[in-house]
C-alpha cells in the first residue's frame, strides 16, 4: 500500500471506527484510483416549459473544458460527434415534462468504463448503457405483472434485451481484437526461381526415388 493510502486509512480509522481493516483499505484504494481518473463532468438537463425545448450542458466546469473532457471520454476529436451524441443521450433522461439527469449520466458512466478508442466503440458503449436501462425496466415490469399475457410480453422483451446486450459485448470484443491483430512471420524461404514462401514451412525431405 502506498503512503497516501496508509494516511487515508488512518483518517478513516479515526472517523469511522466501525470499518474493519479490509474495508478501510478498500476505501483508500478507491480514493487513489479516483485521483488518477479523468472523467467528464455530469450532464445537466433543462427543459423550457414554454417551448418544450431540452437544453444540454455540463455541471461545474467551464463549457470549453467540459466539452474537451467529454470528447476525451468518448474517444473522439470531432465536435460534431460530441454534439450529436449529447443530444441522443439527453433524450434518454427526458420524461414528458421532467428530466432524469441520472439516466443520462448513467449511460455516460458506461462509456467511461468502456474507455472507447474511437466513435464506433463510443456508440456501442452508449447503446449498451441504453439497452441495460431498458433491460432493467422490463425486469421491474416482469416482477409486477398481474396477468399471463403481461407476463409473456414482459418476459419476451426482457429476453430479447438481455441477448442484445450480450451481442453488443461480443461485438465490441471482436471490433477491438481486429485492431490488435498482428501478422507473425514464422519463416521465409526462397525457392528456386525467386519464389518466396511465407508462413509455417515444413521441409518434407527428399523423396527416396530422387537420386
């Protein structure tokens, strides 16, 4: 454990004596990891009651700095992508005349966890966050059904969403694995006439009938 973690642990031990040693170390470790993590500020949503227009912003940061941090989190350098994505994520938190910043910020926390390297990965991460929210909504609905038709409907929707999420995770893995692929040359052998064979080359030896 680092010196900082030890100091944090001592503070916790003084203020929260009900924590055991493992819990104190866990909290101290969390503090250290948060210090080294770069994240965009939370999304702020405002709805104009007269025009019904939704305005998207960020909390607690200069707008220029907030946009830069959000672009870093999304793995993009294109402001057009940021603007479009923010509008799309914001609508996830819009509920009639009210808004839920928690819903939109949850999706962006999923993006931060995925750590996208480009726009494709960012879009996949956003979709994963949105699908997860829909999955949990259907799970809640399934727990409160009153009729068999309602149960069948909710169960089908829940299964489809769960499979979709799994498919998205696999798609992200495949997409990233393509970027990491390398070509490994095991052996290069030049035959008569200058023809090269690249790859695993097996020498079968000379046939007995060749003298």
